[in-house]
């Protein structure tokens, strides 16, 4: 009897433990089946569509100083950072080979003018003698021909002098416009390589008070951009500061990278004029530009993360197609959201739960965090916004869910 009592005392706690464990696993299993979602109400918002692109800051106009003659650089009168005015002397090139040509041209002009003066005096006397019939017609014609030759020689010598002057002037390079010297590529004593084609750049002058950002825009985005669009400009060297600009130019020809590969990218150059230029800005600084392509005010909107794609037979309970299970029926992906409702197919949701119902939707432009909505949802509808895996894959039409947050 004592042994029996001892056995009962042992089995009673064990039985209680088993019952408790059973209830624990049952409740745990039920709790694991609960789907928790993030949700929010549909609201009216201002949607601003932007195209983001990166690029470099550069002057609106930069003039490269080159030489059309080849020679040794004898003098550079400025250093990088100097401000120059139009006509200011910048660089001198050795003129030893050009100066003799110029001097010879000057001498020829003087000689031809003296000869012309002499022949003209002879012609005047000849005309006078001919009028008195003291010389023949032939002698008059000869002196007139000599005068024409002398005139031609004088004109030719003057043309040679102008050419020599032009060549000599090219040994002295001057600033074509107001600006700041942003680069000097040669030193005194080095050779300036000239020519009409591909001459060597000696110096660059630019007006740093007028700057622009040149960015690469993807072919899918460039169709939304127009000249005159406003922009927000962020410069890496000026953190927490936003500058503003206007789109001034859009390239008509594409720039393709990684041609023939899977990573091929087609971009278009877009120039953005800065409306205000900060002090100490430098060409080549990195910049990010947000081009505002469209703005819509007070429009129905949904969070970007709430939109996903499902097949258009989402409401077929059997999982087949809408025509009664014909697996050959073609299905297409459509844009949808999950709307939370209290009733679904004549069933009322339990307290603190709702049904997640798929609603096809048509969206318009997108901002940074929201889509504008053309149709499919209305203001104050409660929609699922998270988590990502639930919306994109796990959540199904008509699932019963609980809210993580208060609406």
C-alpha cells in the first residue's frame, strides 16, 4: 500500500507536467500561425518625381590657351589662381625665327613705297610732256605700266608685312576673356607645340563665377527631363548644404559603356546650371543632382514598399486559372496592394484581426517614398506596408492578420 501511494505521488506531478507541456505546445503552435503586419492609412500627399544622377562640377565656359606656332616658351606671366582680364599678356614664345621675317617685310614695304613714289613722279612728268606732244604715246604707255607694277609690288609688300605681323603676334599669347587661370600645363623653357590640328594646351582660363554640373543620366530617365527643370545640387565638399540649379542642356547622342556585354549601360550627358555658386568652389568637385521632373499636389498616395506584383488569377481559391482549372490559361503579373478589411467572403474577422485582401492598383509617378495612385484605392483605406517578404511572397489573398502598430 505504501509503495502504491509512492507511485501515485510520482505519477501525479508527471501527468501535470505533461498536460502543461501539451497546452504550451498547442498555444505556441497557434501563436506561430498568427501573421503580424505593418499597416497605415492611405493619405493625400504632394508627390515630387526626381531623377538622381552624379557628376562633376565644371565652368560653363573654359578657354584653352594654345599656340599656332611651335617654339620655346620664354615667359609665363601668371600662376594658377590668378585673375586675368581680356588682352592681358599670359605667355611669350621665342620670336628669333619670326622677328627677321617681320623686319624683312618692313624693309620691303619701305622699298616698294619709295619705288612707287619715284615711278609716280616719272609718270607725272611723262604725262606733262605728252600733253605738250614732246614724247610719243609708246613712252607714256611704258611709264603707266611701270607705275602699275610698282603699285602691285607695294600692295604685295604690305600683305607680306601683315602676315609677318600676324606670325609675330602669335609669339605673345593673351587672355581672350575675363577669368581665373585654373591650370598651366607648361613651364618656361619647355616647347610649345603649335598647329591648326591638335595643338598642345598651354593654359586654361575659366570664369568660376558661372559653374555647371555635368551628369550622366540613364536612358530610362532622360526621357522625363526637359530643359529648364529645377534641380537640387549636393556637393561633397559642402555637406548639409543644398544648392539649386536649372537643366541647361540635354545631349542628343548617347554615351554607351561596356558595349556588347551584359553590363552595357547607355547614358546621356545633362548639364545643370548652378543658380548660386559657393566661394572656393573648384572644377572637378564631385556632386549629386536631383532633377525635379514632375510635381503633383494633394494626390492619393501609397508607400513604395506596399506595392508588389502577383498573377491576375490571385482570387482563384483552387490555385488554377479563372476558366475552371485550365492550366493552359495564360496569366499575367499585375500591380497590387493588400487592403485590410473586417469582412471577407461573408466572414467577419475576429476581434483585433483583419483580412488582407488583394486589390489591383494603377500607380502614377513616384517620389522618394511614395507612389501617386491613379486608381484602385481611396483615402483612409488601411493597407499593408510590411514586412517585405510578407508582401512580396508569403501573404495571400484573404489571409487573417494582426497589426503590429496602431492605426
